[in-house]
C-alpha cells in the first residue's frame, strides 16, 4: 500500500489516480495525524509526503516515525 499525505485534495486525487492506474493499492490522508495511523499499518510500503500541512506537518510526522522506529520509504513532495 502506498500512502499519499497532502492537504491539497486536487494533488491527492491526481496522485491516487496515477498510482491506481499502475495497480497500486493507495490510501490517502489530508493531515499528519490521520496519516500516522496508516503509516503504522504493516501493509504500508511507501509514503508520498507533503511537508507543509496544518497541524502535524511532514517534518513532525517524520520525527514521529523515527521515534517509533517505523522504517518506510518516504518521498517528499512540495
């Protein structure tokens, strides 16, 4: 499963459509707090992460992942 995390709904939808077209399972989150639950799922194999979001931003989410020793590849998007 690939997780897309961005507060811009248009970007999320475009990325989701592109990845699903390539047969990836995709989940979406619009903020860091909801993304955190998905990232802890063992099926999560990668994250496309926006850094600038309200609430828990991308940098804070990366720190949470490091603190919990969650090792999932992350691609930062701006």
